[in-house]
C-alpha cells in the first residue's frame, strides 16, 4: 500500500523540479572573475620577481 502511494508522490515531486542546469551558469561569472584574479596575481608575482632580480643585479655590481 505504501509503495502505491509513494510512486505517484515521487512522480509529482520529479515533475516539479526544474530540469535545466542553470545552476552552473549562476556561478560562471564568479569563476571567470576568480580566474582573472589568479592571472592578475601571477602577473604581479612575475613583475615582483623581475624587479627583485634587477635590484639584486644592480647591488652586486
């Protein structure tokens, strides 16, 4: 008896849930901004290494 009631209930709940995967699109802009921030951080680190290398070369002369 319980399974007879459970099957229609599950079917109704399944039909109420959205089928599109728009949840992936919600965080897409945040992921893009995070990747841009990582790229900017890598660029700043490279510039800092080059600056330190120039300082080291100028002080060792």
